[in-house]
């Protein structure tokens, strides 16, 4: 099974949209090893995602988990996969060498040209020049690493420029999401500006397609490929069944935004999973009532319980922000998809089908 280990709630940065609890707590070795055992206890593969706060503040725990799980995998024959999301500031050659050997997938939280708008050090200093250097180092060791950008309203003017910048740095895979939660406030004019930026991004993706360059920009490309493959993004929301977060004290929850809500505790690494609660949660009807009659219902992330909860406080209720954003993304992606298909149907099929 897959677990997301919150190795610490502490962080050396203070991003303006961060929703983590600001009460620094670290995971103990005891919890760490119990969590590793739990990951190996169910299914045919064990998956760990190192997360925080900033997980590299607890590098020694990552080394210990990798050693422990690699041995366990050898002994049991169960496949072990690992990944990490990091702000990148503490990456170094020694860590990256070990990470490359362990085949650790790394997602670098990096807002590109908008980095210093929201992502600053805890002491208020900018982070862009440090993270740019670390990004180059990361790509040297792990060329498949991805960049994960979170765009808050004040960063919208840098959106398209950031996609280009991250591509120029050498990332082949970038994920752009908009910032949610009580710390951000989207206005209609921000959303209009976002549309312009998404259209500019689509033109850039067309340019790359014409040059036959492979580059995956999740927000737009996933909408095109989901449509071609007939996949419903709603099916990606598996609250409590696909990727369970483990807090520093070993408590299990269905998804990150539920952490701290006692009603949603699904067990702990010492006593195991409360299966009855997981089954109960799985029965939830994922599609919000307001979406059932919508033509886009199968193409929209309306059922992401985590995003819904962050926006509306209710995992079954989608926000007007999410609805507007999804409509915009689908329209722009469909237009781009049509154009790319007309340019080169074979290449289009190869990339998206
Ligand atoms: S790097 Fe991540 S955990 Fe740290 S402040 Fe920023 S968003 Fe929060
Ligand atoms: S576009 Fe809006 S109404 Fe339609 S499925 Fe998505 S969130 Fe629901």
C-alpha cells in the first residue's frame, strides 16, 4: 500500500499559501519503521512518499527508511517504490546520489518565475536563486524529476513565463495547480488574467509540438489525454484507499487536507487501519450533486475530496472557483488538442492516446 510520510511539520520556508500546521513536530524512528512495515503489509507493492513540512529537514529518516525498505523488499519479494516532494533548498550531492540509487522520484515545489512572489524563506529572504541552482543539480542526478508549481492569484502574471522557464531549465514534466485554501482569494479579474496565461501556455505547447519536443505540462496535457483515452479524472480521487498520509505521531488520515480532523482518523501505524471506516469512506458518492447534470462531469476534478474540502469545507461540495477553473482548462485544452491533431495526427496519437 501507499503511504505519505509527514516526516516533520517543520519547514525552513514560509510560503504565503501554505496550509501546514505551524506547530513543528518530527516523526520518531519508531513511527517511521512501523509505517514502513504497514506499507509492506498489504498488496503486492509498497509505496512511500516522503513529505512534510520540508522532508529534507529529516534527511536521516529518509536514509533509514530507504535502507530498511530496500532490505525488506529483497526479503519479501514485494516491490518498493518511493518518491518525495521537496522545496529543494536542502538538496545536496550526497543525498541526490543516494536518491538516484534508490530510484527516488522527486517532485520539486518550484513556482518558476513566480517563486519569490509566494515562496520565501522563513526569515523573509527570497528563494529563487537558491532553488534554481538546486534544480540544476537535481536534474543532473535525476533527469526525470518534475517541477510542481502552485499558482496563487498574485503569481498569475508569471504563469506562462514560468512554464517556459522550467522547460528551459531542463524539466520535461511540470505540474501547475492553482492555490486553494483560506489564505488565497481569487477574484474575477484574477481568473480572467489566468485565462490569458493559459492561452499563452497553450501556444507555447503548440510551438514545442511543432518542434517535436517532448514536454508534459500536467494541467493542459492531462485534460487532452484523459479525453482521448476516455479516462475520468474523478476516478483518481480515492480518499483513504490509494495514498494515506501518516502524521509525525503515526496517525492515519484519508488525505492531507483532513489531517487534524478527528472524525477522519483511519487508525495509526501501531494498531493498523480501521477497515470499517475506510469502507464507509469508499461508499461516498464522489460526484457532488451540483455536478450530476453537467456535460463536463466526466472531464472535471469536481470529486477531489481534498480540493473541495480546502475550498468549501465539505469534501462533497465543489467551489465556484474550481468550477470556473475546470471549465476554462477543458475549453483551452480541447482547442489545443484539435489544433495539434490537425497538425500531425500520428504524433498526436503517440503523445496523447
Ligand atoms: S515549502 Fe511547502 S511546507 Fe514549506 S512553507 Fe512552503 S508550502 Fe509550506
Ligand atoms: S464544470 Fe463545474 S458543474 Fe461541471 S462537473 Fe465541473 S465543477 Fe461540476
